[in-house]
C-alpha cells in the first residue's frame, strides 16, 4: 500500500510556503512560491495554491491519491467550518469559497483558517506552547496578528472575527491605522508602525541605516536586526517604542485571560526575538496585576516560519 501524506500551506500576500508531511509528522518536502495577488482576480490566488500543491506532488514523486488532506493558514477573516474566506486585507477574496475548487482538483479534504490563529495552534501543539492549555499569541509582522487558546481549544470568537489584538486602541489620538481607527497596537508596534516612525525621524533630518529600507514601504526584518546590532539610534528608538506598546497590550491581555504563557511570533520576532522579549518583559510588570503576572511566562515562538505549517497539520489531525 502506497504511503499517504498531508500537505500544509502558509498563504501570504506575497508568497506561499508549502510543505509535505509524512505520517510521522515530519516535513519531507518544502516549496516557496510568489503569490499572484497583484490582480483583482480571486482565481489568481486559487491557481497559485493549486500550482504549489501540484508542483510539490510532482517534484516529491507522489500521486494525488496519496494526499490524505490539505490545510492552510491565510490572512483575513475565515469561516473555518465551511472553508470560506469572508474578507482578506492583502488578498483579492471576499465571501470566497476556496474549499470547493481545491477539493475538486485534488480529491482530498481541504481546511483553512486565519494565519495567526493557525500559527498559534501550531505553537500550542508542537512549539513553545506545548503542554499549556491557556495561551495568548501575538505575531508581529507587517501587521499585528493575535491568537488565543482557551482551555486547550482555539478561540475564534463570534463569526470567526475574534482576537484582533492588533486593533486594541492604546492611544486614542495616535497614528492612523489601516483599519481606519487611530492609535491601534498595529499602528504603533508592527513593521508598518515602526516604518512610519522611522520615516518621520528621517524626514526630520536624522541619519539611520533604516532610511532606504523604509523609503517605499516597510523594512525587511533582516535590516532591522542588522541596524539593532549596529546600535542605530533611530532603529533602537522605533523598537523601544514598539516594545513599550506591546508590553501595555500584553499586560491588558494577561489581566483579561490569565494565560499560562504569552508567545510572540512573526517575522520581526523571528529576526529580533530576544531583543524584543527582553524589553517587553522589563516593562510588562507595570501593566499586569501582580497576582496574575506571577503565573505567566513570556516566550518567543519556537517554530519560526513553520508555525503556520504545523498549525495547518494540527487542523487536519484534529478533524480525524
């Protein structure tokens, strides 16, 4: 009897990461491909997903009949029960049934969830959150994502719209966020928020290694790491400001949920995790009730780029 495999995907606005898992939960093949999300066609992204899965199947040398299931994490509000992307900020999807065409193409079940929810699920099952039942996850990337495990279950809220920690308002008259509000955590502590701050400082005539990196958008995480290692003053200020607001948000979340652990993930944390974690922990005591704070741990994600892939695997295995 031929071996069977699960295929897991991390779908982003600019790239798709794919992995084939064997029956022992090991990644046996990987692929990264750019997302064709620059048009206004939903099918562009769908076709890219199909091409990634098809290419992995072909290159690894298996048949569609050997695929047990396919699962993915993607940005946006996603109806996990029915496989419908209700809305997505970086992809051209709205009330879009992505499950049906994928299942039709490959003849295997397809599951999809919000990328950060899926990433936190991955850390809970296989990473920094293993062994804990109450977990708050904050993922710092271009935006700011959140996830929550309560009593060992992923909490997604009414209509799958919960845990939008990035839009917790911390400064009511603060910088405008992409969501339309002002002073959101995302507008202060994400790559977008830090890039905006760096641009303001450069516009005031200050020198920074980050100047070119933020000229036309957000910086690359590797550049931030390099700038911090060189003790670039503007980069250090941007990060200190981001960590200050992350500490306030973390304190609020600790007081609200009394988790056993708060996990920080995403591209920025993967590149500069220790730097961020030290500063968040040094500030967070001021924003937590002492009796709750003493029972909470703070850690960086353990799976890096693979958090969402392992979370997608967990979605498959949890369905069995």
